[in-house]
C-alpha cells in the first residue's frame, strides 16, 4: 500500500497492465524472427555434421584399405 505522502500516479481509474508497457506485436515479430534464425542455424549445423560424418567414414575406409595392403617394411 503506498504511503500517503507518496500517492500512486494518476491512471484515470485503470490499473496499468503489463501489455501497456510493451508492444505485443513487436515482441511477437521479434520472437518469430529469432526462431526463424535458430531454425536456419540448426539446419546449417545438421548439414555440416552430415558432411563431417561422411568424410570421417571415407577416411576410415581408406585407412582400413591401406592397412590391408600391408605396405610396411
């Protein structure tokens, strides 16, 4: 409860709602943009990991083939 010497500001009889302090549409658009960026980043990461896995398998196969040739002294 406010002190008598420090009254609440005039609100014309209405309580301030949280929606009054932020623009909900701007917040929704910002969130949508952030989520879209996250989806794009995740897709690029998945693609890079697939390439990495394919290269790793190819190298493992090549090393295995070289070991089978027994080219050592």
